[in-house]
C-alpha cells in the first residue's frame, strides 16, 4: 500500500537494501536465529516514517471510513505497518470468529454453538479451515479468537464466545488458536471485561484483583500459553482506566506476569483514547487505519508523553512476532479453491450437527417425540417467522458473507424429498395460521428465536457520531479528505449499523422469547401433540413458562450456512444429538446478576451463573453441560490420583447403553471441602468420547485444580491450598447420577 505519510529522511543504508530483507530475516529465524535480533536489525534500517508507521494502520483514516460505510466492513484485509521497501508484510487483518469475513467464505456456526460441542479437536479443525481461507484471501492475521466471559446472558455479542466457563473458554480458544496459526497470527480478544455491548464505549468496570485473576482472565492466559501471537484490547474502562491504555492489564499482567511475547492492537477506531499514554502502557498498534497516531504521535514524542524507547519496544514486538509467524507457518500456500470448499462446507455441517442441544424429548403415544420417523409421517408442518430465514447471527464485525445459507425449511424439504412426506409451511408468524396448519399434520416444527435485530454488535451512527468519539478522529487536511469526511458524517444517522449495514442489535432486552413467538408455540402445541420447538439463539433463553406444553425442544443456535441440513439430520435421526449446554439456562431472570445495558459504571465479581444460583439456593431449568441424546450413557469405575501439585488425573469408564451410536461429554467437577467457598462446584475439565451402541471405553483426562484456587497477590499467581477436594465425573452440573470421590491435594 502506498505510504501517505510525510516524507522523512532515509536511513543511511536504506536505498541500497534489497526489497526482500524481511524474507531473508525469516529464513534466518527458521534456521535458528533470534527473532528479536533480526527484528532489531530490520528496525535499524527503517526511516523515521517507517518506524512510526509500524504502530498504526496504513490506510488514510477518512478514506478507510468512507470505504467502511459505502462498501462494507473488512471486504479486504486491513493492513497495518507494511514496509514495502524492506518486504515487511505488516499485519493483514481479517475478522471472525464464525469464519472469514473476507470474500464469500464458509460460515460456521457461531462460537457459542461450537462451545456446545465441547470438542476441542473439532474446533481445531475449524481453526485450520478458517486459517486456510483467510490466507488464500490475502490475510495473515485473524482477529476472531473471542474468549470474553459473558457475566450475563443478555450480552449482545454472547454469540462470539464459547461459554460462561473459564475452562471451556480457555480450551476452545486454545484449539482455535492452534488451528488458525498454521496459516495466520491468532489474536485473542477483547482484553478485558468486554461483556456489555451498548455501554462498551462508556462503561467503567470495577473489579477486585482476585476476581479478575480467578474468574475473568484464566482463559486469556490459557490462550497466551498456547502461543497466540496477538491480543486485542477492549473499549471499556477497567478500574478507572481505559483498557487500551491500562498498564495493569497490558504490561503488569500480560507481559510481566504471563510473559507474553506478541503484540497488542486496539479494538477498531474507538479503542484508544490517548495514543501516547497507550504506547507507554503497552498498546502497540492502533487499528485499523492511520488515525490518532498518524496525526499526533510525533507531537507526543516531542512533548515527552512517550519516548522513542517506547516506539522501539512496540516496533520490536511487532516485527519479531511477524518473523516468528512466517518462520513457523505451514509452507504450503492455499489457493482460492479452499474458500467455501466442499470439505469446509462439510465441516460446517458436522459442527452444526454436533452443536445442537436436545433439551426436551418427552414421549407421545408411548415413544419419544424425536427422532421423527418419515415412514410413519404423512405430513409435517414447519412454521414460525424464522423457519425460512437465513439467520447465521448478527450483522456486525463477525458477519460472514456465505455463498448461501440453508434455512430450516429448506433443509427439511430436501431431506424429505421422495419420502412421501408432505411438508407444509407458514413463515408469517401468525399463530392462528400456524395452528391451523399444524392441526392437519402428523407433527409440527416451530422455529423461533432471535435475529440480528434482537442481539449482536452495536455500532450505529449515534455511537459513531458521539462527541467524545468524534474527538478521536484526525483532522481532514485536504479537499479530498474533507469531502470524504463530509460523506462519512452525513451517513452516520441513528439506527443503522456502521459495520453491518443493517439494524444494530445490541444487548438483549429480555431473556425470554418475543411474546408473539410464545403465543405461536402455545397455539401450535394446542393443535398438535407432536410439537417440537427449535430455538435460534446464542445466549440462554428462559423457557420455564411454556416448556411443559411441548414434548420436544431443540436449541438450534445460529447454525451457519449448513444449519438447515444439520437440523434435518437431527430431527430425522440421521445424526444423534450430542450438544451440551455451555452455560446454565435459568428458570427466572432474577437468578442472573443485575444487568443495565446503559450503565456508566458496574462492578463485576465472583457471583454469576451457577455460582450465583448455588449461593441463592435455586436450580437452573437446564444446568451447565445438560443435553439429551437418542442414546443413553452410564459412567462407572472412576479413579482419581494427583497430577502434580495443582491437578488430578481422572479415569472413568463410559458405556453407551442405548441402541444407536453417539458421543458423550464426560465432565469433571470439583469442590473444596473447606474454606469460605466450601462445596461450591466448579468445572475442572472435560472430554468427548465416541461410542457405538452397546460399547464401552475408558476415558482419561488431566484436570487443573486452579478453578478452586485463590489469587495470591504476593506471588501474582493462583494458589491451590492443601486439603480435601471432592471430585465428580458427571454428565452435567449437579448430575444426580454423578460419580464422586474425595482426594487430598498437596497444594502449590
């Protein structure tokens, strides 16, 4: 990309250098050279302009903003810090996490759906596929390892993360990172405490250091330990300091305590409030365009707000990370044929099948309502306003432009073609019409839930034109820039998402279905005893008031481009449902923490999800890890032994006692038997096992006891105290058929 920065003097040997200097440095690193030393040599050969240019985006701000509002978000990689003269590729950004947002790429189920698979091997395959696609489309950086913990299920971007459990977040995020980094640098985001959408540009999150380190950061450390090359800071403020310039997060925790060697980039456009302070605090790249740093960094250096030593420190992180990545990435270069290839589409369908959670499967006329048996059906009613809607998630920065999307109706229609089953549909959402259709059918499928209008990323024009955020935009200095600025500001009206072009979703207003959806369910259930409700969502949906009216409930998620085919496979018994809830579903919204989507300040603490419900003595309607199957499983012969000072090795026999093959998720929980949190159950580990009907396998896994530990400020680590710990092997949180034993741990 052309360098539009003011001309600076060349370094003494700049003109004579070959344009492939970076390539030579990569070869040396691959052969064993020190990446830091090679980065320092590259930095020494750069001009002043090139050195400063490493620290922000290459595209002029108003040009990039105009492209964003007129052409769309991330239709090409956003390039930051390329130095063509030396062959430095720079950071070439592609967003996620449900696939590559570049091109017409494979749309996988959203991350929360993938979290419901509890399958790290499958998630690594997803990461490899996404990495191939973004590399083929010109990117080398994936900004889609989203592992924020959703303190409350109403969070608008809950679909972009995996669970409310640090263990699942960490393991799934690590798996995605492993897969991605065959082909691109993986970036973990948003660091940290980004789990409110509408208020994210304003809210200050207050949190005690112990709660931060014990609950909201362990999964980030897990992904850093896996080798993620980058971290994205969050928009919100933490304990009174914006996250993008929060030295406690970016330096004390990330670098000094965790020994992170990569670089930190801002969240886009509004993620840095003061460029000089951010540089000193540990923020390396302002993303994605030439913005505050392009306009003000030299002045910050001149004033002493930051120093050239700060510039060099950030630049060496940026350069050495790129060198390490290019030295380690897969040698084979994927071409455009991998994008939405048959293999990747098949993977998307497999993930969708494995993610769907069967919540209810009661008997009708002596047999479970699911799976449906086509030879015994003459007709099927498929109703609901979402039954024929392409609904893959929100329209924000994670939106994937898939070449097609299979709707529930399309999937069922194709699956039943030639079977003799007549499929009747009504997508109007009208309860009377749906009930009339269902009354004449042998079974009814009701598809309800949410869309991008109800939940998702919130960046509408009213946000983008706020006075405090407008102050972050650089001046328009030329006639061309002023014309671009005027077009951009004129387009920033309220109600339309800046990044997606559609209606902004934001945080959910309610944890229950829309009233019209509930009325539809009740009407259809009254008309047809074989009514199955399919819920399209990401976060928890309270179903308490109507769940007993229908025999079947399936959590279908935002299931990606192949979701309709996967749904048909599950409903018709071609696939055995194996999804398990990655969070609990409460019976009442009062069983969740206080949530104010417009809050200016909020306190996060230890109490959310199952912890809060257990503390208050209430049960979830459906607990963490719950999910029914067309088969049955039995655990036996659990053995537990210490694994180091802060872990346990668990062995358990798993039997498929049913008539069909399937997979089961073995979940290991633990609880201290002493202290102020005695008997508080925490997820420690998990494993997926595939079993043919009537077969048995022994599952072995090592689980950390860190979720039962406490933050020690003196040593800056989580310490597990010596004492007695209860260990459970179970099918869900609080499983009445769980196996349990007590072990004595040495502590650390």
